[in-house]
């Protein structure tokens, strides 16, 4: 029937209805929005659990146990202990798996932060403060960028240096320039965030233009 | 009059934004888009891949950011399949697995002759955030024993000989947040030395620019704008280019709102001075 | 007397470091409001954060010597949902007309809704978060904003706990090393460009 | 006892992970720990779904205000779990396929219910950013003026219309996108972002050390 399978038609009508329910929040909180919100919370929690089971619990625990591999008992017991958090009286039991997660998470941060987020970033900011271009006179653009990179990072770090009051020549002006550099960086991030938020709305309008409306025309308008 | 305009009702502003997005979508102006350097670098990284290369694509975004990231992933997959290279999908984001299904559905339409298991495969989602790239680098087959159809890697033609992460020519992550690009940068790229291309939302682009500047990331594609540039570079007819006009008008509207509001505040300030 | 002080903690639970910093700052703010006998309204979006916040405010009032003026109503759980939390806190802002709004902790897109309504009610607004992509909005809309690490520095400083302040000192040593290396290495690279000679290349030649 | 053993677990799991990273023959420990970490995180999703049943069940029993919505939530949660998990347990699933794969009812639910709800929920932020831009974003200090003017430049000239108008007005030697790429993003943004990220990376390592050594215990919550 004009290229749309029935479950696609039903699906698109439901999607259209739910999209309008969520948009109704703009008119103020109302039953349609509350309905859509609660469906969303229920469906997303269900989705995460199903994908978590098939993706991780089954291969990490269920299958090794079927193959009589006792090591899988450890994550199983730690996992079940996590469920004790539901009842306040036995919630102390859930601390054991929680501590394993938090301890390992802390270990991961120590191991994988130093190199990629500090050393390589500082190395990339080390730039010569004067650059010649091919014809051996000053390449102004790169020199200025290098100055911004080196002294921008330096003053930015001074702004985040807390054990000395931000007064006086070095720390006073340093922190002052530092906050200005941060403000320009945050300004750029503001511009990009506006771009992101608007494209979310464009995405929903594209849904109506490219998926929902053609289906309605195909089925109701007789094509 | 001044005060009434200053605290305009929210709903009127919502209406203005809605109109500024809908009108350009209904009649596109066809403005030219200039690809930027970091997007051209990502395109080139894919282009330089050898014939029949194997790429690991990590789909780390959810439905809320699919509008920005799906066009990028689709254009890249189109580029790979056109050069009959192979792509294995994985996901650090739970919703990534279902969105990979959607990508595969589109690829089936575009390339009916390409087969699941020979040209593309879905290894699915693994919980555990950073622990996934950590284990994947130590023992790839241990982290992904089967694909989402429970077929062991040894029975999948394109992955039969693959046991280590190093056997992939390139890793690409299309990431909306945590877990995603930062985990791949810190572990997959920095730790295991894999070449990495990052596609991300416009919100996170400024945060990842330093990693492109330091060379830890081979290419960076940012937001719907980056997706539109990538579509132009690969010549893929996607959704992103169409959205850019609406993006332009909406940006001008919001910039106008900020200016108007500051002018109004200034006028109110002047009037208070006179009293 | 007069208008209350509103203290909004972020969306994350106590397992997030930003929420812990928010609670430590809350205890200081609650102590101040107790001393000046103004009422405080603290809102939370997670059950565990709610119970922790109640403890913090009750202790603060007792330490300030006014255990009687602590009311259970002053700490409220609004909702787990992001926009439900935003709508709930907005309603309180419009009804209670607080004189000062604090937004401390981990915020996402709803930070806009708080800052906008808070601005419209004319309250003084102070925000603090380490969420990099929410900082621009707080800076643009609030009177003062704690940026990233400042949130943790403020909570350590206000808590007065020697361990916290000590670790702050330790982190500053790390930052000092980064600054010194940055300046010296850049200076060295400049020498390399100007005179085609630098300390590092000289050392390199010696060692090899 | 309730606090000593959990802190010991945090210490052991953190230290083991750091040691196995530097001592290469030991990195099979890293692999096993990573597997356990993944399994427990997946169990956290199970915990979230079960606690939803507990919280909403209680609200329905006590007829708390809006309990109808809680029924909607539980119905959508149970339906999702049925389609993604339970149907396979009771043998009504898809032979040879996981029930969450392409073309299944679960996949249909994701595409036509979860997807529009989640996408539209976040697209609301496009409206919020517009109203906040008008009502709250004032240039009140040097810092916010710097931020708003950079945001203005990025917003206007990072979109095709802006570039088009710039080319119309300015002599063609001056490319605005080159200026933004080189100075605003390449200079100030990289310097400012690095200042923020390096300071927070150092802070992250310090907090992780405090967690492993048991100095930072507040994640254990009350007694």
C-alpha cells in the first residue's frame, strides 16, 4: 500500500503524537506532557536494562556460568549485592560493589589522565614566541596565535591558582587577563552551544517535513 | 511600553524561534558552505585508508543528538562502502546499538549488494564506560566475543582473523557525551596508539579542539555544520546540508534577541537616570 | 525576616563530586542565614542528596546556635526529572521571591531555565559548576559564577578542613609545575627559532 | 566493620588497577577487573528498573497525586521489558536473534516511541535558550561583554548566511572563517579550554588519590 508498511504508519502517527505531547510543555505543564514524560522514563529504564542484559550480563555472567566457569560467580554476587540498596536496612551490603566501582574508577582516572589530558596538552601549548615565514620575515598570524596559546594558558592557570591571593602585578594582572581569556573561550562555547540546541529543533522539524508529512499525504491524500 | 517589551512573554519568543526555523526549511536558499580545516582532515583520513581496510566505528550518541551525528556517520559509512572498505560498529552508549540498527537499515537501502558480516557488522553495546576501551585494547576478541546476533567473531568473514585492536586501520567515534570521545582519546588513541577521528556535537566541539590541535585526534567534525561540510566533501546527499539555512536564520534571530534585550536594558537605565 | 535565600543543588546524586562540593557550600550558606535569622530554601533532585542536605542544614543551624529556627520545610525534594525539577524550582522562585539564588553542583540544559526566571525575579544570582558547557549561560545570566575548579576550591576553603585545604595546596603545586615548564620550554623554543640553538638541543647533543 | 571493609575494597581495587597498568605481565588482572566493572554497571541498570517498580508501586498503592501517570510509567516499563527480555525467556522470542535486534518489536518501540520522545525532550532547550537570551543575557561586566561579543561573532559567522554577508561587505582578502578558526578557536578557545581542562585533570587525579587512600569517604553517604 503506497510503500508504507502498516507498522510504519502506526509508528509515525505515534511518533507525531508523542512529539506534540512533549512540545505542549511550552504552553505550561499539562497532562499530555506528564503522560509523555512518564512513558519516556519507563521506556528508557526498560531499554537500558534490556540492552545491559544482552550486551553485558549475558556474555559476562550467564554464559560463563553455563560453561561451568566459577570465576563468573564473583561479578554475579557483587551485582546481586548492589540490589540490596533497595531496602534501607540492608543498604550497607550494597557498599561492597559500590566501593569496587568507585575504587576502580579512581584507579582508571589516575592511570589515563596524566598522559593524555595534561602532558600532551601542555606539550601542544609550548610554542616559539616568534615565527619566520618562508621569506624569513615575521609570520604575524602564527606568532600572535602562539602568544595567545602560551600566555593564555599561563594566565588561565594563574586564575585557577588558589593558594595565593589574586593581587599585585604578577598574580593580580595575571588572573585578570586569565579570566578574559576564559571568557572568550566560554563565548565561543556559548556560540557553539546555541548551534547545537537549534539543530535539535531543526531535527524535529525535519522529522515532520521528511517522514511524517509524506506518510500522511501517501495514506490520506491518496498520494 | 518599554517595560512591556522588556519582559515579553516567553511564549511569544518561542513562537519567533519556531517561525525562524520552519520558514527556511520550507524554502531553502541554497547558500554555499565552506568546509573547515578539521573536517577536511577527517575526510582525508578516511580517503587515505588502503583498499579493503577495516574500520571500527563507535556509535556513542543517543536519539537526542542523532540529528547532528547520524548524518556524519552515514556520510562516512557511504564513503567506506564506496571504496569497498569494511566497517565494524560498536557502542559505548546504550542507545548507540539501536541507532546502529538504523544506520545498517539505511546502508542496506543504499548498497543492496553489500552483505551483513562481509562488509559491515554490529558488535553492539557494552556497559562499563572506560572499562570497555580498556579491555578492548588488551584483548579485542575477549571484549567482543560475538556480534549482536550471537555469532562468534571466528564465523564472521570480515572479522575471522581479527583478535587485536591493532588490526583495525582506523577508529572513529561519533560521540555526544560520556562515555564517548574523551574515553577513546584517553585510552584507544593515547594508550593504544590507534588513529582516531572524532565526530561530536556542537556543544562539545570547543572542548575537543585542543585535542585536534595537539594531534591526538586525526580529525574533528563538529555539530550539524560539520556534518553539512562532510556531506559536501563526500558528495553524499544527506539531511545536514538542508538544515543549515534554518540554522542561519535561527542564529540571526537569537543574536538579534540578545542585542534587543541589551538595548532595552540600556534604555531603561537611561530613563531611571532621568527620574 | 525579609525574603528567603534559595539554594539549588544540581541534578547529580551524592556519588558525584560536584554535588558533594555543593553540600559543603550549603552548610556555610545555611550557617550565615541562621546567624542573620533569614530563612533558607534548599531544593534537591535526588532522594539521597535530599537526606544529606537535610542533615547539613540541621547541623549548620545547630552550630550557629539557633537549632529552634530550623524548619524541616526548608529542605525540599522536587523531582528526579530534569525539566520537572526546573519547573518546580521556577514555581518556588515566583512564589517565594527569594532575594538571593545559589545554583551549585552538576547542571545540564535546565541551568538556563533557573537563571532566566531568577533574573526576572530580580534576585542576586551566584552559580558554581564544573560542567564546561553550562558555564557560558551561568556567566551571562548570573552576578557571579564559580568556574570549574573554583567550585571545589570554594567548598574546600569554606569547609576549613585541613585535609581539603592541604590537597588544594598540592594541586597548586601541580599547576605551578605546568606553568614553569610552559614558560621555560616556550622560551627555549624561541631561542631555537632565533639563534638555531637552545638548551634542549644543546643537552640533547651532550647526551647522545 | 561496615566502613572498614568497603574502604579496604576501594583501596585494593584502585591500587591493583594502577599497579597492573605499569607491570605489563599483570594486565590480565586489568582485563578481568574491567569485565567485572562492566557486569556491575549493567546490574546498576537492573537496580534502576527495580527501584522504579518500588517507587511507583508505592505511589499507586497510596493513591499519591498523579498516580495515574505512575501506572503509565510502569506499563511502559513492563512492556519494554517484555519485548526486550521476558519474551525470550518464555520462548516467544525470535529464534536465532536477540529480541533487541533489527526488525524486532523492541526495535520498533525504540524507533517510534523512545526516539521521538528523547529527541523532542532535548529540542525544548532550543526554545529555552532563545527566551533566556532575550530575558537574562546582559552585558553587565567586562567579562560578560567579552563572552557575549565572542558568542555573537561565532553565532553570526559560523553559519552560511553570515559568511555570505561577510563576503558581500568585506574585500575578499579577509576571510572571517579563517579569523575564527585561527584566533578565536585556535588561540583563545584552545588556551582557555586547556586552562580549564588541565586544572580539572589535576583536580581529578587529586580526588582519585584521596578516594583510594580513604581520605575522601563521603561517597559512602551517611552512617
